[in-house]
C-alpha cells in the first residue's frame, strides 16, 4: 500500500461510519470504472488499428482533404 493511500484510509477511518461508507462507495466505483475502461480500451485495439489502416489508405489515395486552412485553395 502506498503512503498516500494509507494516509487516506487513516483519515477516512476517523470519520463517522456513514461518511466512511460514502467514501468506500466512491473508491469502489472508481476502481470498477477504471477496470471497465481498461477492458474497453484493450478490446478496442484491433478495431482502432483497422480504422487507422483504412484512414492511411484513404489519405494515400487522396480521398481525404486537409482541414488545415492554409492548404485550401483560394
């Protein structure tokens, strides 16, 4: 356990029980949310790689116009 987490738990332990439960719920929700984001990100890598490959191909074919205002014809 890190020093900061230990400090947070020690401070939370000094609070009334209902406040401890509220903090515990927040922490648990954050842990679960982070796990969902990590799983979602890990599962999306193949799709992202495929989309990037398609985008590079479109650029190479000239199918994509630059959004840079300096490169637009007048």
